[in-house]
C-alpha cells in the first residue's frame, strides 16, 4: 500500500467546534442561559468609558491603573425577571458593582472624566452621575467615601451618611449613597480572584462570595427597568484594575439570538476552498438582513483578524467562501452584535487545520462539535486517525469528507472508537462521501480504516492494465496478420510476371 502514497498523496483538514459554557442556576422552562468567557467578542456587551474586552487575557476590564476612570459594560438584552448571575473578579481598589433593573444611561455622559468638583468618579462607581439613574446594584466597595461626596446628587439622600467601611459588599438602590444592606469583608480587594453568585427572585436578593453566603435581603423590588451589567471606577486618590471573567446568567424572558456556524472544505487541492455557512434565529424565527462578522485567528484565539462581513438572507442564512493557505491552523467564528432588544450572539469557534503531504493532493476534511486533535493519515496502513474530546454527559458527532477519487466504495470503510466498531451513515456530496457518526463525549481515539475501500480502486487499476495488455497483444497480432497478407500478395504478383 505504500505505492498509494505516490498515487494519492494527502492533505488532512480538520474542522471542530470548541464547546464553551457553564452549568448555572435552574429555573422554569421559560428561562434562558447565556455565558461569556470573553475569549471572543460575543456581541453581548456595549462598552462605555474605560471598559473594554482584553483580547490577550480574555477578560472584561472596567478600569485600569489610572485615576478618574469609569468603565461600564452594558448587557444588550433587558433583564426584568428573576435571574441568577455568576462571575469571577479581581481588583485592588476603589470599587465596582453588578447593576440590575436599571434605567438606561444617558448617552451624553463623558465617562472618562470625573463628575464635578463635589463628587469624583470613584465615589459613584459608574452607577450614577450627579443625578440619580434608578436601579439596583451589588456593590464591592474598597474606599470609604464621606457624606459630602454623596450630598450633591440630585434627588439623593445618603443612607447611611457615608460609606459604612473601607471594604464592604452592599445592595444599593438608585445611587451609591443608598445602602439597603451591607456586610464588611476585607477580602474583596486582596487582588485575588473571587467567585460571586447573585440570585434575584421575586422579592429577595442573595449574594454568595467564594461559595459562601455573604448577603441576603428581602423586600419589594422595582422592576420598571431592565438595564443589566457591570460598572466600576477609580477616584483621584486610588487607581486600580477591576477585571471580570467567567460570566454567566440564567434569566426568565431573556431575549437571546442563536447563531450557527459550519465549515466544509473541498477535497481537491486544485480547487481548494472552505465554505463557511450558518443561520441566525431568534425564538426559532429567522432574522433577515442582519450583519454577521466572520473572523479567523492564527494565534489560538489570542488575536483575531476580520475575514468578511456578510448579511443574512430572508431565511436567516449566510455564507462566505474562504481561500486560506493550504497549510496552517486556524480558528473561525461568526458574531452578531444584536440590537437594543435582542442579545447578540457568537457562534461556536471552529478549529480548522490543514496539513500538506505533497504538491499534488487529495483532501480529507473532518468537522465536529468536539475538539479534534492529533489528526494524521498513515499511508502504510491507510488509516485516518484523530482524537476527539468534549464535556461529559453531552453527545459528540463527526462528519468526515472522503474524496471519491480516493475511495470509490465508502461502504468498505470501517470506523473504530477506542478500538470498538462504530456504525456510521453515508451521504454523497459533489466530490466526496460524507461519513457521519456519533458518540458520548469524553476523550476518544477515532480510527477510520480506508484500506478495503482503497483496494477497490487499486483493483480497478489492475483490471485496466490487464485490459490494456490484452489490447496491445491484439494489436500486435493484427499487425502480424496484415504483414503476412502483404507478403502473400507480393509473391502472387511476382509469379504472374
């Protein structure tokens, strides 16, 4: 079978969907979950002031180590029902908060500057200006603001007359001087990562800090507004980083769009391309004429380059043709920014790897909702092997495209998972066979045995050679007969002379 490496040199391509997400609070069936690890732009946030998504460290940054900064990350979908929110954070100073049921921020605010002579940015944590912006917040405050810093807020009356301490967790309402309840905790700004969970039900608010109950309050909640997000600030004295990561929320009536993505490559090197396709829906209804940004990364997600911007059709579908270099490893994603009422969406990240074995090649492609690694083809044994992995208690699938020029009979292919035979289905594409199978997620070794299928191609070549040999022999025999007849005629003419 080594001769096949010359007749059929190979390029191996892998497409896999990297799964992200987290298991969070359990609600009624009408609840929806969303998670964001900030490894990609999910399109779920509007950034104001100093806030931004750190692409290198894959985190949400509210403020950096500069004075008089205010950063706000506003969740694009309104949240007015009960919810559970989880996140991790790290900080060393002034303060930040998770706000909810909050009125929209005025668009004219310059968040980069402090708010007048009597109230700096640090004392307001991006939660209010010199006027009240109604809403609630879970406050992590590391600086003891005094009463006069709250006194000039229009419509506000400090309660208590100043911040209760220099390190406290509090439930506040409408502005940072109005503490409904609080607890002192020296851990909140030790510059270590901490886990927070906030549960808001019909008439209660509960906060867990590093998995321990930290704060609990019961009372009537004003759900007039649906603003939700994070805000933080630095004052004139203290400047520090406020960083958020591993965010997730489960909420009732959370308006969330769904964006799918798939990639499929050709199996011919001469016409090599990758088709990127997907669909955008909301509540199972297509969203048309929506901008979809397709991006790729060659740095394992540390940085991204824009590939193209396409728009969905009437059925919510989009597509793009990509001509990447034949060799290399890529990640591909699609992003929809959303609008004021519908949460943006980011597709699964697709891993797309290409390896060339020679200048002329037949292509394999493998797409999966698992992480695909160690993809290789053994020309001696005619085996395509790779490893798939994914979160437990979920299902994985693989769709492998095998070139028809290489495998004329796909029914002779054998697929093994961890050494055990797997059943598969076969579908026909333009220039390939699509071999599909499923499995329970864990880490598995997949081996696709192609030898028997490729032998049928070899048999065809041998038969063709035999036929060619027969044809050549027949041609020689005919030539001999013609020559003999010619000689007979020549002799006959000589005799007549």
